[in-house]
């Protein structure tokens, strides 16, 4: 299982702050997970519509689309950051 | 040893400087940046910001700030450093973020302060949502100028 967290408008569009998912295959990347999540319903499709505006962290570290996921990972999706 | 704090509570700039310099006589200069909530907008008839809400990723935030501070300490000889970032809902005029960097000389203190706020804006997991006088609210979009500001420290 992996834990998926959503922040800012990704949380609003999916209607979820957190969900868990069984990893379908051992070599799944962040990009593969996004493609899978985008098919989960209209809210998820809206959240993942423009992938260029989505950033990802795996286990609290910024991650790339080709980062490989492992069971137990915490994967967070969010827009480009706007703090400071 | 840096002081890093993420909190809903406001900060006292004078008290933070006192804490940074307590018992020290080797500090020659302290750089200070304070970010505050502003309500001004470019067009005169556009709705004005009435509140700002800062969301963050609690498990990641302090770690991400810690990494940015470590990078500043690698680049400049700092004698002390404070980063405080508020979260939650704030009104125009309120403080959002405080960066203090102390060094023996002004250039390191000033450069490290600018570096810290530039990287905080692009590499720490915070998101701003603005509320307006007309009742609307919207997530603040990341600015290319912020990316360019962070990029100049490469």
C-alpha cells in the first residue's frame, strides 16, 4: 500500500486530503501513478488535467515523474509552491 | 544552530533578534527580511485582498526549510540563522515570514538573507489562498519571477 496526500487545489478537486492505494506493479513510477489516479473519477481527472502544474514529493522529498514507488511510500501531490 | 519554526502564531522581530544575538559579541551584521500580507492590486477597480490563508505539508515543511538553511550555511559563514513561517489565516498587514541571518560581515548576512527567502518561495511546501472583497477566493499562482530569483543562486 502507498499513502497519497493532496494539497491546495488538488485537495479541493479530488475532494480528498488523503487516500491509500495498493501498488498495482512493483516498477510503478510517479508518472504511472498520475495516469492511474487521473482515471479514478471526474474529480481526480480535473485535479490531474494539467500535469505541468503538478509537483510531487515521495516520503517528504521532491520527486520526478520517473521516480519509482515502493510499498509504504507517502506520495504527495500539490501545485507549485507559493510561500514566503 | 538555526532556529526554524512553522506556527500559526505571530512573531516578535525584536525578540527574535535578541534571541539570535544573546551572549554573542562576534556578530558584525544581521540581515532581516519580513514578508507581510498586502491587499494592494494592480488595477484600481479590482477587488482587494481581505485575508490570506497559508496551507502547508506539515511532515515536509520543517525538513525542507532545514535543507535550505543548510545550503545557506554551506555557502556563507553564518553565526546564526532564524526562519519563522506562519500558517493559517492572516489579515492584510500581518506578518507571514521572518528570515534573519547573522554573520561577521554585512555581505554574507545580506546575501544569505536574500538567498533564504528566494529559496523558501520556490522550495518549501506552502500554498497561499487569497480572499477578496467581492467574496471570491483563489489560490495564488506561482510566479516565473520567483523561479528566476531562485535560479540566480545556482
